[in-house]
C-alpha cells in the first residue's frame, strides 16, 4: 500500500503526530533535511512503529520535499490504522 506523509524535520523528537485532514500522516523527525538524513529517520521510525521488516518500507516520491509517498509491504489500511492508533487530527 502507499501512504502519503507530511514530514517536519529538525523537531525535538521522532514521532508520529497523526492523520491530517488531507489524508497525509504527519511525522516529525529530529534529523535535519540534509544528505537524506531526515528521509532515513522517517523510514526507521515507520519500520519501528509499524513493526515491519527493513525492506517493507520504501520512499517512493518526495525525497527533497516535506510531502512524501512511501510504499508499505505486508500491511493493509485497516491494520495500519490499528497499529498507529490514529484518527484524523
């Protein structure tokens, strides 16, 4: 499945904030957006929170943007919502 993200780099902590009204998952990471560090932090955070193996989370679009698309293997929309415990914020 594909998931739209809105990423805020250089935050105090790595965290998933919740679903935005536009359907994007809001994610904050402490890494700076240089040399792919923030992208790597986003992928690590999603893998950890969702309990997915290394190759199951891939950045598909938006490497240099705050708006990103990731592809997730081994999880559907209902399970994603359950694991995140999020509603729209």
